């Protein structure tokens, strides 16, 4: 085995995972996804060869396959591949990479996240992902933003360097934002986890090195500016950054290349980068061209698998060094989340929760930024309670938003660290529950026009474009339109906690053990008892109250209940629920949910029993719903049975709403909710 490789392995105490761990069976210690950006040019794209052989690949010398066949090296690489070039996907580490002018590649860590169409190549992400995956008890996402033949001087030129901002700098930033925003769409198994941008890796330099009179003299300045601008873009002032040394097909490079390497290393001497930027040497990882699959490709490290493996290993270990340095000395926020809406406690104010970790005893200060607030607003101390390094407190804030929340930690006069959340709102929050027309079963997806409507599924917040997280279905809902109307009316952000489950009976929403004489059409959430009665299993109820409690007491304005179709006029009449029992069970649900969450949450109950033309209403169910209004158990919601013909899907033949129906449904909810909110605000102002 190469002595340098042995030495590196001993120094780094390499720990290799030999079996993949399926995400679906993991129990993680927190709900974060640690996100790392891997940026650069072609060698970050991935040029290492897996199993290719023949004359075009120097008979397979220096490939991963050759390393696996060699008994002296096989054990070090066994975690990467099985026989015959099949990878061993790692299901707790994920990769997202969009090659230029091609579709996004996304999936578990494996071969093939390169600019090539095959799975016969890999880049530094492969071993980097294993190093980080072994370290964390939560999932890891690697976002690659790498394109061949790109310079820092021009293509990645950051805004602070002046001149035209590089196309690929802008593309890097936009792709990272896209990855963070769509993590639960790109990787459905990560639903319920929140992304946390945790580091940047920069491995680039070749195209600047061939411009010794222009690009090389500016390299240090441009790299410093790139780090600053990237951190500013994501409001993470001390984001860990690892800089990989320009490798190249040599150890002792020509003078202009040595100047570039020196410029890369010199960035760590910037005072603000102390302890949060790491330079990683890589020059000694280059292998001989005649022992590599691409002897003529010095600019691609000859495609040597061992070289790229060692680069990924070193970059990963460099990142761990930074993470371990900053873990004990930096401020990390867990609340609020981006796009979180806090229910205002009075007409003009609300209280934003601020939670995270910091050195025990650090003074926590916060301030808000927005177009409506003065830039000179002072930092305010946040009264927090510490449990070890974890702290919790609240910041009183005016109704409105979106705000940027800035938080910092100080020990005496020394600023330790700072963090920010880009979108936080103080406004109105609603829980939406019931069956399909309370969820995502509309004929066309809707999106918020104001951009001030957000949705929460019990774990994370996001902009409320359909489908709404936390509810069943993949189509449209009335929530984006309703949120826009409410936001325009009251000039605050609007939040929805969507809980609807398609085709559910009120019987399925009851607490566990609640009994009833006849079953609903769908029996998966109920059970038959030995005495012939039926009982709810309580799964929908538990999920429902858990969502209502997830943001604390009085954390939403009201519940919007839209359900009844699955209890009315069933084809199998033995499944139909009598109106009196519907009233009883819905009242039980309201009262039991209030008891569980320990406060008297208002409920709006809509009139809902429509199926199709010819079966447009159930007088019994409608009367049961209306009786709850008259008796003061609930507030009056819209009459959605009146929405027929063009307002229903399939040209009026279906039960779900058409696009026009979704807009009209939202308008009718607005007509019921808006006057009531105005009354609540008036009462709050008088207190």
C-alpha cells in the first residue's frame, strides 16, 4: 500500500461504515438535516473512475476497481462498492447535484453524482459524505454546485469584488436556496426534518491558475469576498468553510500555481475567519499518471480513484475540525424556523420564541429588520433560561412581517457568535382539519400571490404553495387564496397547520376507544369490538392534537373544520351516520381536543355533505353542523354544499373543487372569518 496513504489513514483514524443504514429505520437524536455545499470546478464535479477498463482507461489502473482487487488496499475501500461496480448507497446521507443543462440528480450517497451520465465516476462528495455521515446522528445532505472549466476571477466572481457578478456564483446561491426550500420534495424520506445549512467546501483553482497575470493576483481577495458574500446571503456569519488546496498533476508546481496555493492558504489568516475557515492540503494525494486510468488528464488528477478518495477524506476531516471548534463556542438557533408565523397575542404584538444553544451564561440579544422598521433599532436583551448549553426565551415583536430576526451571543463585551432567520412573521395562524376538501384534493394546485402565507406540518414551516404539508392529497387547496385575502386585509403574515385526511368520517377523528354503533366506509382507523360495537383507534385524533400543541398554548387563532361527506348518504347505508350522532361525535371531538390542548380553542364548522350532482346535500348532517353554531359550541363556517357545477372538478361531476371552486371556497371562508377576527382584535385593543 502507498506509504502516504497509510500515514494519512493512521493520522486521521479513519472509521469506515461497512453497511448502509436505512433512513426509515434510524432513530435520530434531533430533527435536523445537516446541509453542506460542495462547490468548485471539474475536479469537484467528479472525475474518479470506478470500474472502467480497457485501453481507453489504461487497463483499469488506478480505478476503484483496482483498489478493491488489491488485497493490500481492498479493506480501506470496501465500504464504497460491492462486486462488479455496484455501489453501496448510504441512506442517511443524500446528494443533490444539477449538472449544467441537465436534470437534477438526487438520491442516497453513491457513485454517479457527476457530470457523466453513467455511474462509473465519483467526486470528493463520496468519501466526504461517509466522513460526515459517520459523525452525525442526523441525516446529511450534500448540495454540489460544481461546473467544469470555471474561474473564481470571472465565473464565480462574488458581488463584493466589483464588476459583473459571476454567473456561476449566482447559480451556486440559487441552487442552494432551491435545495433548502425543496428538501422534503426532493427527498420524501426527510419529511419532518428541517434543513440546516452547516458548511461550505471550496475545491477549485485550475482556471485561475492559467491566468497568472490577472486571476492569480486577485485570488485571495476574491475568495475572501466569496466567503463573506455567501455567508451574508444565508445570514450565517460564521458558517464553517473548508478550502481544498489546488491539487494538480504535480507536487512542486510552477511559481504561478504556488502563488495561487498560497493565496488559498492565506485566507485563514483573516481575523474574522479564525476558527471558522480551514485550509486543507491535498498536493501529496496525486498519483503517478502511468498508474492511473487517464494518464493524459493531469487537470483531472488522471482520474485516479485513490486521489479523489483522499481529497474527499481530507475535506471531510477539515470540516469536522471546524464543526468541533464551533460547537462549543457558537450560537445555534432551533427556533424560530424560517417562514414561521407566530400567533399575535394582542392586536399589535406577539412573542417570538427564541431557542438554541450557546455557551452557558452568554447574554442573548435580538433585533428585527424589515422595510417597516428603522435600521437603527437597538439590540434587545432576551431573557432566557439555560439548561446546560440550551437556552429558551421570547422576543416581543410588533404584528407584521416578514421580519429578519437577528440574534447574537455575548460574554461581557466580547461578541461570540451571531445567527439570523430570514423570514419570521407575527400574524394569524389557523388549524385546518376534516376530509379531502380541507386538504390537497382540489383539481389544480394553488400558490400564494402575496408570499406572506406559510404552512406547518408539525415539524417545519414553508411557504404555503400547494400541496400543503401535513395534509393528504397532492393537488390543490383553498389555503393559499384564503391566506392571501386575510394577509391583505389585516397586513400580517398568515400561517396554516393543515391536518385534513381524505375520505375520513368524524368517527375516525375521535379519541382512542370512543365507541359508535356502525363503522365508517373506511375501517383502517377503527376497530370492531367483541360486542359488535366499533371504536376509534385514535390515530387521527393524536396527530391532530399534537399539531395543535406543537407551537404551544394559544398558538393559533381558530380551527377551521370542513368535513361531513363521508358521514352523509353513503352507498352502503349501514355506513351512513345519523345526524344526531354526527352532532354528538363532533361535539365530543371539539371538547376532547380542547381538553387535550388545555385551552378553549375556537372552532369554525362548515356545512359540508355534498357528493355529486343529484346527491348535493344531507339535511341531517347539515342540521347537525348548524346546531353547533346555535348552541355556541362552534362558530359558523361557510356553506360549501352551495358550491356546485363549475365549482366542482371534472366539469361539475366530482366531489372536489375545481380551480374556480377553490378560489370561491377561500372567499366564503374569508367572509366568515374576517368579521370575527376584527371583533377579536377590537376586544384585544380594549384590554
